[in-house]
């Protein structure tokens, strides 16, 4: 039987503008790995311009569709939840942060999706193992992609980069013009497995200025990706991100 996570977060409400909000949310998490050349097309200047202006349109949608690693997850989550637009903010939040939409992704559909996507990129035994992850409890969350998929596809930087690639979070302790200092729990390896370590001070860059990050202050909890500030998190989002990250680490530790 597929393991269940305790107390899944409630399904976020729909509302006007959720597709636009979803595109902007996606761009926040996608900006830095795209800047580093790890995913997406040559669209970093465009992403930065949209984020700074706080705008979204079909041009941004075209740029975001170049992220071949994330898009299949968004499409899968949307399809399994009868949501027409993969950039619906609820779908985007589910993938990067986590919410109850992930609990509605049928594991058999998920397994078939993984098989179709990676059958030409992974060897037979590794592919068979990966396809079995949804039944074992894997959710269609970014943390799963980092700790289970990217490790098998030789993530740039190897295991040392896993903590940078996953979505981190931490409480802001200091604010500068171009950075935040946060107290965050790193991912550490121990006895061949993964876990969240004790909080430590980290400097998180802020390459762009926008109203959302302008409002972040000491005491807020900030999400970051590749040591780049993304957005402040509400308490329910902090709980969801920790819940799905911890679950992904536990599953990955069984085969680390």
C-alpha cells in the first residue's frame, strides 16, 4: 500500500488571476537555476524583467514552458486534479512548495509518466526502480525530482549540490540591500541517508528587486533556491514544504 503523509494541507482555494499568479510564482523559483544554466531556455533576462515588473502574459508562459524538467510535473498534477491550466497557482505551489493536490495524483499514472519520460535516459534497472517510487510513496514534488531523479541523471555538482537544488527555507535574521541572512536547516548525509540538520546561518542572495521581497523583514520565513530568495512563506506553506521535503528525504534514504 502506498504510504500516506499525516495531516495533508488543505486544497488551496481557486480565485481570479490564479494563472497569472502561478506563472509569477513559477518564475520566482525558476530564475536562479536558469541563470546558472541548469534548466530552461535562454530566458533569464526575460524572467528577471517580468519579476521586476510584477507582470505575466503569454510571453512569460512561453518562457516557462522551456523548463523541461518541471513542466511534466505541473501537467501531471493539473491533470490528476482536473485543473485545465498547469500554471494555475495551486498546481505551481504543489510542485515547488507542496499542498493537497499532490495527494490526488494517482500513483499508477505517475509511474507511467516517469516511465515515458525517462525510458531513454536511464538504464533498465534504474528505470524500473524509478517507476516503482510512486507506489512506494513518492509525490510529484520538486524534492522528489532532486533527490531521486536528478541524482540518477548526474546533477551538476553531484551530491554536494542537492541542498542547493532543493527548495530551502529559513527565518530571516538580517536584511541587506542585495541579500538576506536566514537561519535554515541544511540537508546532511549521515550513514548513507539524508536528513535535515541543525539550523545554521546562511546568506541568501537577492539579485532582483520587487515588491514581494521588499516587504520581507526579520522574523519572516523565506523560501530560497540555489541560495536565491524566492518569496516569504505563510505558516501553512512552511509546514507543507517541510512535510514534503522530509518525506522525500526519508524515501531517498532507503536507496541512497
